[in-house]
C-alpha cells in the first residue's frame, strides 16, 4: 500500500475530482496492460492545500507510472501500512456476510 501526497495551494474541489478521475482512468488503462495497481481513495484537505491518494500496488514505481499516465504531478509517494480499522466498518462487513 502506498500513500501519495500532492500539495496544491488554491486548488478547487472540482479540480481535485477531475484529477482523481484521471487517475482512475490511468489505473484502468494500466490494468489492461497488466499492471496491478488500484486507487483506493482520494482525500482532500482544503484547509491545508493537501491531497492524499491511497493506492494498492506492489511497488512505488507502479504508483509513479499511474501519475505519469494521468499527467498528474505528485510530490511524494511513501509506503503505508493500514493499522486498525473502524469498528462500525467491521460490524457492517460482518452483517453483510450474514453474521
């Protein structure tokens, strides 16, 4: 899992949504070419001018390739580890499995 950071002073929510769409398209294109990368989430923090994207990929190079294919600049890509989870999400998942 990798977390990408983009510092975008003055960016609008519409622009963040447009770049997220471009990244999703790049992920689909790369998947067709055999690259296994998934965009899990995009989070925009307008008060801080930061956008964070969370990817599932084997290597940071695959995430870099996704940004390049989408023609989107990225400031930093770092390996991330998800710890814990939302107890409500676990409850919803268990209910969905018939438990």
